[in-house]
C-alpha cells in the first residue's frame, strides 16, 4: 500500500505558495513593458480576458490533475496512460531549465542588494567630457539636462563624446530619429547625445556598470569572457536559500511563503506610494494606462496577452500539478484557481504602476519620452531602476528594499520550480525529500555556472526565449489535448465540480478543447514567422538558433529516458 502523501498545513499556505510561484520578476519588469508595447490600457483588457478564458481554466486543470492522481506531473500522466510518463518529465524539464537561469537573476539581486547599500553602481559622471566636443558654454549645473533647446542651437552639428557619433541638434523627432537631441551640462559646457544610453553613460549611468563592470558581457554569445567570482558567491547563497525553502517539502514551504509573499506585497505598496508622489509620475502612469483601442484588432496584442498569462501563472511548468498533488482530500479547486489568478494579475498591475510612475519621473528629468527609458528584461530592474533610485531621497534604503523585493519575488518562483522536479524524483524513486533536493538542486547549480561568465546573459536570453515561447506552449498544448480530447473535458470538469464550492460551467470545456489549443497553435505559427528576423540584441544567428532548438528537442528525449528508467513506485 502506498505511503500517505504529505499535504499542505492549511489552505492559506497552499494559496500563498501558488501565488508566490505565479508572482515573480515578470510582474516587475516583463508585465509593465509588454503592457506598454501592446497598447497600454488596451493590453490590460486583452490580458484580463485571456486570464479568465485561458489562465484560470488551466490552473483548474493542473490543480485537478495533481489532486486526482496524488502525483507530480510524470506520475500523474503515467496514471492517465503509461505511455505518457515522458510528457510529464518534459513539463518538469522545461521548469528545470528555467530554474537554472532564474537562480542567476537571484544572484544578480543578491549582489545588487550590496551594491545598493554602497551605491556601488554610481560611476564617475562626466568622465567622457572633452572640451573639443563641447557645443557651447552654459550656466546650467553639472549633469543638468537642457529641456528647452534655444532656436540658435537647432540644426547645429555635434559629436558625442561617448560614442563618437555625429548628430544634429533636434528638438523634435524628424522621422529618422526616435527623440530629439539630449543636451547635458558639465563644467560650464554643453555636450550632445543622440540616445538616452549615451547620455546616461556620460552622466554616470548604472548601465555601463551593470553590463561591463558587473557582468563583463562579451560581444557575442560564444565568447566566454571572465568568470565573475562575486556573482558566484551570490549564486551560491541564492541556491542555499532555494533548497532550504523546500528542504522538508510542504512543511518548510508553508512557513517560508508567509514571509516571501507578504514582504514583497508590502514593499510593492511602498514603491507604488513613493512612485506616484514623484515629480513627473503622471507622465509615466498616463503612458502605462492610456488605451490604444485600435490595438485590440491586432493579433499581436492577443498573442502577447496569452503568452504573458501562461508565463505569469506558472502553468506548463509542472509546478501547479505538483502543488495540487499535496492538496488534502477535501479542497476547493475552482475557488483556489480564481483567487490565485486574480491575485497574480493584480500584483502585476500594481507592479506596473510602481515601475511606470518611477520611469515617468526619470523621463521628465531627461526631457525625453517614457518610451526611451523603458527596457524589458533585466535592463529595467538592474539599469533603469538603479538610476532612478539615485534620484530618490535615502537612495541606499530604497535601493536595498527594492532588491530585497526582487529577491523575495524570485525565490518563490525558483523553489516552486525546484519542487516540481524534486517531487517527481521523489515519487518515482522513493528517495527522501532532502536527497531529491540535493540531486536536482546540485545538477541545476552546475548547469548554471557557465552563466556566471561574460556570455551568461546571452545564454540566459536564448534559454528564456525558447523555454517560454516553445517549451511552455508545447506543454500546455499537450495538456489540453490529453485531457480535453483524450480523457474527456466533461469527465475532468465533473471532478473539479466535485471538489469545489461552486460548479464550473460548460464554458470550461470550450476553453480547454477549443480556445486554448487554437490560441497556442496561432502563437507558435506567429512566433516561427517572426523569428525570420534577427532575435535579441546580438541577432539570432544559426548557432543561437540551433542552441535554442537543441534544448527543446533534448527535453522530450530525456523525458523518455527517465520514463523508461526503473523506478520504485508502489504497484
């Protein structure tokens, strides 16, 4: 007879753990940027529609799979059909690859907590100043930006002391440039720049520190560069925290999540309040929330919305199946999914308010549009925000709090990804939870070491793109086809209703059988077409393309090998 499976200490612990997994770094840097890029308020409409038609139905599906079979993803799909165990391992593999680089971002956050305390990213401003590049004299203070450019300077040529590029002073975009010229004062002279990046570097921007000093980024993905030992220390500390958080399974997680979910919520409220009180914050909020309704007619906004929903809710990573398997016999699947989905979406929304109010302040101080100070991915958290923090009162305090918030956001997602793999190993080979943690965590730790070199951010970028655009969507597509068309959506919906406080209607069948699979096929087709153009800041050359697809192809192969391996499951 099989041993009794561990369960959550309480419903609150389960909900906080699932919310913690869903809420991550993407709520701070990915969601706000994608919202802006896809029509502001119009994207929010598309996002919430996709949340209720795809995200929450998938949460119900994954919770019910785990709860019904009391197994992590591989064991659950094996019980559905013995030939499907490999698919469960495929889902686990996608999450495993993600946690290897998620820990890298945690390592950045660990190190940046120290950099914030010392303001280590503050560089010498004006170090590129050379009087031969000066445009004219000025009585502005050092590093003050001339926002009102006088007519006599308009049309005058200049050379950037940072890049050496020639430009012409413009006050408005002329069709060939994104913004007018940025003029910065230093030691009684004005210097001109064609881009915010150049101006920020001249002004001692954290961008140069992050990419060159901190990461030592190489010019291309396969140039290894220098191994960063300070990052190794942060990486090691991050993994100790991740493994310790799931050391005793749900017993440890139930205690940890009360702090790692509630602390970032409290800090996020602090940053929203501070953000909306900054000068120029209204410009950023208007930029974030103003709807471009015509965007709703574009397929791009819906593709962006559904992919963000999948990514944000952690569906397709085998996490929610594992978490569902730890639910007690008497539970409330539908209500839990609703609470978790809405909590994640609201956190992302308020994360956007915090980020864009601060970016509005930064844009106003530079005299440029908000679009010119926004970067997706690590750039927003580790470049733009440190620059903003430097302008705040008590910058060391706000800086430390910000990166503590990033760490607490990241750790829940990281240890949930680890737990999905750990629970799968434990179910198949009946190892202790601690041994499974060390095996899985140790393997991920070793695989993450190359990302501590100068090529690390390139590898992270490629892996993140292929895991989220292809790995995650393939898993979700497989789930809805196996359950919706294989075992039957009606049968699964009946199980959900038997374990919920209210009945889910036939709309759930329509979402699982039709809307979600059609949306995913559409996503994959559009993504493949889009990738005919270069990808990433370095361009998607053949070797990066092959590396990304190699990861996707290897995962199901490894899944088949693990499925065929002899386990110790009870008969």
